[in-house]
C-alpha cells in the first residue's frame, strides 16, 4: 500500500526513513499475545519458548511488510520519484512519495513492485520449507494445528509463507488504494489516456470493496466475533482513502494547466557562489534584514544550494571572510527542488514544501528559475477556489 502518515523513526534502510505509528505497537502486542498459545500447542513447548517464537514470528512478519514497501520505494526511485519514508501502522505499511507517478507505465511498475517482493518471499520460503521438510509439513505447520510434532524453524518458515500469501492476495484486490487498485488505475489510465478518470474508476472500486468489508465486519460482530471490529476499521480506512483519491483527482482536473512557473517568484535575490563570505554577509544578509537564507548560483546560473544567515555571519566575522559562499551552502538536493514546468498538482502533496516552506524551481539543466513558497501555493489555491 502507498500513503502518508506521522510516525516515530526506527531506522534508515538504503537511505529511506523507516518509522512506526503508535498503532503499530498495539498490533505487535496483539500478534505476540494471540499467537503465543498456538505456537505453544504446535511445538509442545514452554510458555517462555512459545513467547520467544511469537516474537520472532512478529519480526519476520513485519520484516516482510517492510520488504514489500521497500519494493515500492526502490521502484519509485527508479522512476525519479523521491521517497520520503516508510511507515508501519495498524493495518500494515505505507510508502510515502514526494509526488505521484506521471505515466501509466510508471504507476504500474511502482504498484507491482511490492507484490513482486511478497511473491518472491512466498516462493523462496515455500521452496526452502519443502526442500527441508516436504510439502505436507509446510501446510501442516502453517496451520498451527497443535499436534506437538513440529520444529521451530519449520513452523516459522511455514507461518511466514502463510502470512505473505494472505498479504499478496489481499493487496492484489483491484480496489484503490491497495496495490491491485493502483494496478487497475494504471491499466485504466493506459486505456483512456486520462489519469483523472482512471483514478476515479479505481477509487470507486475501492469504495465498493470498503462497503463489502464493513458489511462483513458488522456481520461478524453480530455473530459474536470480535475480529469483526478489525474488519470494519480496515474497511473504513480503505473507503476514506479511496474517497480522498476521488476528491483530489477531481480537484486536480480543475488545476490542469497551472504550473510552478505561474506561481513562483521568477526573479529571486541570489548570491553568486564565488562571493566571499564577508561580502555576502554585508551585501545580502545585512541589507535584507528579514531574510534568513538565499539561494546560491554558479556563474552559469545553476543552483548550488542555500546559504543561511548564521553560518555566513560566523565565517564573515570569524577571520575567514574570504571563503567563498559555495563552501557554506546547504545542498538541498532533489528534495528541495522542483521543475519550473511541473504542474501545480506536484506541489499539493509535497512534504518537502510543507517542511521547508519553499522550493527552488529549476529547469532541466539545473539552472535556477525561481523560488516557490508554501504561501504562494496557498494563495493560488484560495484564488482558484474563490474563482470556481
């Protein structure tokens, strides 16, 4: 699945921030608590051993979800899309992108990458288990039948394969925002040539599936099964995401034709990269008292980075005022930049814009063309909505 959300950082994998939502800890606790008894019965083990096996199984399960999301993330990177992080939460994981895909092929490749990783885990785990123990024990151990005859490695592998089969099947349901729904959007996009129509089509599939989930969950609850609440919550979450995608798609259609160049300050004050720090401080930071940073460009107008007031002041007044500003810049990289001809839609869900407050607009050769701020985007949206 793809999406957004806040979380606590756990680690960085391949340069990608991996975090967990508070709700993830609830799922982790429930997973260990509910499966500890099944592992004890299946293995004929003590409570301590069963608890340890349940913890390892939880790590393997969430590790496979993380690999699934990393599949999405690496595919997005290959498409030139910045990945801002991966979050684990109540119902699995989400991969956050700085912008949406820009073609049906790109959408398909990013959406299909996660299920491809999960399929790889199923195939590798299944073959390994059958090679070691045979196909019968793969299915018997995976069911946690409680016959006291299984070995810990076989049970862990079998359960891992079983969980990933369920994950694969569920994610391939053609209902947005599940991976299957995004694949359906890619196909519809290719057939119609209209991303908005394709998004609304897959979003409606997602809403229909959400209604079925909620209905089934209510049926389970009426039958006395507390897991029905889980199904209702999952249906509500998927339905909300699908509805948001439909609304955003309709709104994006209204913004068609508006680009970053239409909003940006096309003549921002910039500092030449070879300027000494002392002169840059006097000519820019002292002159423009309310400005805390300036974009820095080289002799050909290419964007180099951002110079902030305090570091430049310290160098200028610390006896090293001759150092060129290029040595003091913060290199924001692709995260702090946007193409000047990019559509306004690319800024609507931009986490870097929200976090930094401004992005540097560049052309295809990396030359600075302007600066676009969050305030400019907000004003443009307000004006467009008022006109509408």
